[in-house]
C-alpha cells in the first residue's frame, strides 16, 4: 500500500500532510473534488504530520527564493527527513506543486515525487483550509504573513537600483515619440493659422520649432521693422533669411488680423515653443539615463534607437535574452507575420532602420549590415545587462567593428577578428575600472580574473545560442573550414 504525503509551502513555513491510504493517486480525485467544499470531509482525507515555521522574515525570503529556483534548502531537507519515514521509501510518494522542486527533492533525498492527478486538487484544498488545519493560525494571520513575504519577494526580484532603472528609459522614449507627434501637429496648425496673415513666411522658414519662435517675434507683420532684425538673426542664425523675412513682410499678400486673433496665435506659439524646448531637455535626460543603464548600446546605435529597442523588448533584461535574429526584426512584427502568411520576402530590419549604418550601406548590402548590426546590438545589450560597472568601451569597439564591416563591403579591406577586438576592449575596460576602483591589489587581481572568466564563458554561450559565427566575443578558437564570412569576422 502506497503512502502519499503532500508538501505545502506557506509564507509562514513548511507543512507536510498525510493522505489516507490508497492504491492509485488518480482514484483520489473524485473524493477530493467532492470534499473540497466541506472542511470536515476534507479533514477525513488529509491530516497534518508536521510544520516547520520560518523564524524570521529574512529566513522566509531565503527559503521562498530557493523554492522559486527549484532548490532544496537546508531547512526543507531536515524537515522532510524528520517527517517522512525513510524505512519504506519505495512505497512513499511526496506530492509537490512544482515539478522542478520535486526533481531536486528526488535527487537529494531519494523520495519519489509526483505533481499530477489528484495532487493539485489536494494542494488547493490545503491552501483553502490551511489556517484550520494548523493549530495557532487564523485566516487574518495567514494573510498578513503572505502579504509581508509577497512584498519582500517582489522587491528582491525587481532588484531596484535607482542608478540603473530601464523603466525610466521606456517611459522617456515613449514620451518623446508622443511629443514629436504633438509638436508636429501643433506646428502644422500654427503654420496654417498664422499663414493667413503672413503666408510668405512658410517658404522662408521650414523648421517647425523655428517657425513658432519667428511668429512670436514678428507678431503683426505690419509692425515688423529693422529693429527686430537682430532678434530674427538670433533665432534663424542666418542674416540673409532674416532680411528676406523683413522684405517679405512689406509686400505680403496676407490678410489683416485682429488684436484678439493675434494674441491667441502668440499664446499658442509660446506653448509650441515651450514643448519644443522641453523635448530637447528630455533628449538630454535620455542621454544621461542611457549612459548609466546601457552605455554600450547607446554608443553603438545611438541613445534614441537603443531606447526604442529596450522599450519594444520590455526591459534591458528581455532585450539581452533575445537572439540577434529577433533583434534584427524587432519592430517589424506585422511585416514578418504578413510575409510568413503570404510566403513573401521577410523584412530585413525593424527599429534598426533608424540607425545611420543602414542608411550608409548600399542597397545590396543593407540586409547584410542589418544582420551584422543586430548581432553587435545583442552583444552590447548583454554586456550592459550583466556587467557590474557601466562602461562604454565595448560599445565603441563594436561600433568600430560595424564601421570596418561597411568599409569591407565597399573596398574589400579585411577587418580585425572579433576575438582580437574584444580582448582589446576587455583590457581597456579593466584598466579604466582599476583607475576608479579603490580596493586592494589582491582583490583587483581576483576580480580581474573573475571578470575574464565570466566574459569568456558568457560569450561562448552566446555562440551556441544564436548560431552566428560573429556572435563570439571572447572564446577559444575552433578549427573549421575557412569561408569568406568567418575569416572576415
């Protein structure tokens, strides 16, 4: 006869319950389903064997982190040893909610674990009546323990660092895109509105932000004199255009405008100018945030394009998990699915089209440089995500690699190999870190060796994941057949 035990992880501790004797676990399912709504009937099926409480909130958080990772903690191992008889291991089955944790328990304690059939229903019933099955508990105390541990667990998972928060980048780039649309709409409105009074100004001043500033200075074109010429020159930065505005105002074909209408246009122009100034300040703020969160990605493809990649992926961590093939078409999902549905040509680039490298490449090389650039963006995002000290040395080296690849497409000049470039970047970054760091020489040497090992192992894993020969950052060279693509990397 098999013996079934249920492991239940609560915010206040571990609990092991014994289920009545049975032949097959699946036979329990109808009984549990009928007893789940009645406490007395459920207690006839399940009884408490033991309970191990967490002494402090720190211990509770530590154990719940172990559970989420599927690792058996020391407390859990000792508790299961004391509750489950080891004499009849073959006839003992331990029900768990997480199969990953069950595999770890089987490996550590040689106890057979199961998570199928009626075990989820029994666990649901235990969760429902836990405060009644364990003495000394009330529904209120159990709720307080769950709430406190939930907050601690969430904070630990988020790993909040005010200096490296990509959420601010996501909201900033979203606000900048919205401001661009709004400023463009408002500028078209002010051009049309003020154009009734001074239609010639549109041909002379083409920039929207500058047009609103000039409209603020001119106001009524009939009152425009040489005295305002200096103010116009400061805005336009061109004396010839400023003089052309003054000359055009004297022979304009525009209609007359009332003082009230002119006042409303002036107020609206002031708002448009203020939005444009705020947009510039927001761009400076985004540049500073990107230099702290993703300096290598910003150095490679620019602040705004890098921020759009992070925002589209959801976070820098998500972007670091994406393979290069996904980064390449990020932002072109609709075109990709449409091409797959119609069996047409798939898109070559998405958000990366905004990069200057794509525009500088010839038509036949746009796809190749897009694939190469996505490869380097994937590497830069992973370095930014997992490097302890932010530095843009790797981003500058990766940018130079893309420049060399463009030159290779044009002239055929063979660029440096990726492994050599990354070794140079690693040495430069370690030198810059040592200048800033104030730790002891022994610790510096140990940290240097550890960083080299981490980067080597990480880049070898990237090579396996993405299947790109040029994805390898620092890895052991393998003997392989020479080809044009691999030899130029």
